[in-house]
C-alpha cells in the first residue's frame, strides 16, 4: 500500500498536470504544504524526476485503455501447430478447475 507521502505527491502531480503546469519538486512541495500535509523531502523531487519527460494524461489514457493481455498467436500454416496450443490451453483450464474442487479457497 502506498504511504501518505506517496499519495500526497501523486495527487499534487495530478493537480499540476490538470492545470497544465510543469511538474517540479518545488511545485509539488508547495501543493503539499498548502494542503497541510508533511512529506519527506525526497518524495517531491523523486516524483518530479520520474515524471520529467512524461505526459501524465498519456499515462492515464494508457492505463485506462485496458493494457495488454497479450496478443493471440499467429495461426500456423496448415493448422498443425494450432492443435498443441489448444490442448495446452485446455490442460491449463483443467488445472484451475481441479484447484477449486479440492476445497482450497482464499476466503475459507
């Protein structure tokens, strides 16, 4: 879980990005002080350097786009190679089902 220092810096960076203001350590510190939140002195500079050449709006859009689940494999010529892949997928599904049947549950 993120610490309060990290969260304060994240929110400050989001505020600056929303206002289309350059994200610097000094501006993050100013916002956190204005919010009456004390953060360790290294956090604002760490966030500013991590976000120096990045557009937060692009990062947010990339996250909300769903991300990668991996692409499907290209079909093999003749379809012979596709059969083992399908069998492997069936075996994985069967393994998952067998764990459930054994009574193991995270919330038991």
